[in-house]
C-alpha cells in the first residue's frame, strides 16, 4: 500500500494553521485513507466495495429488482450493471424473471453469495480494526455516533446558510 503521505492531514511545520482548522479537509483526507485501505483489502480477494454493498443489501433486505437495488444501495444503475455482472459470474447472485413483470429481473443472493459476504465481512472487520486502532471501544462508538450526526445533519440541510 502507498505510504499515505499525501493523504496525511498534518505535516507539521509544512501545514499552514488555516488548513489544520478545516474539518472538511480532515474528514476528506481521512475518508480517502480509509477508502484506500478498504479498497486494497477487498481487491486482494477480487472484490470491490460495491460487491459488499450489494451482497449485504440483498442478504438483509431480500431480493429486489435492479432499479430497487440501485435505490437501496445508492449505486448508479449504470454502475450497478457491471457489479451485478461480476457477482453473477462468481455465482454470488441470481437473476430471475420477475413474475409480476417479465421484462424485469429480480436479483437474489445465492448460498455462495452468503459465503462471499461472510468473507468480505471478515475482511472489512479487520480493516475497521486497523483504522480504529488508536481509539478505545468507547471512543470508537462516540466517533461513529458523532459522524453519524454530522452526516444526518448534512443530509437534512446540505446548503450553507446565507
């Protein structure tokens, strides 16, 4: 993996104080680092983050049409097609005609897909442990809750006032 130097938030004397005060910069650079770590861990087993998202959604929310799956996963329909093709090629999902509308397919996770999801869960569990290593259990829960609150706030009110 790359050293992450270019994604490190604070480079000591080389980082202007104004930049050190920018939460959006810290959050963005940290998000980029976590995406890199997770992406490389998943790529090592021939998977991508969207593979996990689709399999987890199907496992927890049940079969869905491609359009419904796109909404549930927040993956663009055009991108979802490629993900579904890869998952189908691996035997991790099944496409079957929708009995209510033969023009549509219903996407279902297979037993192999459940095993693949368990594998990806284990990998991402290790990723999460690595990312959160500097924090204790209570700090991890607090950080998760605080970021969830910021995310929910921005979802409700994404525009800067004034």
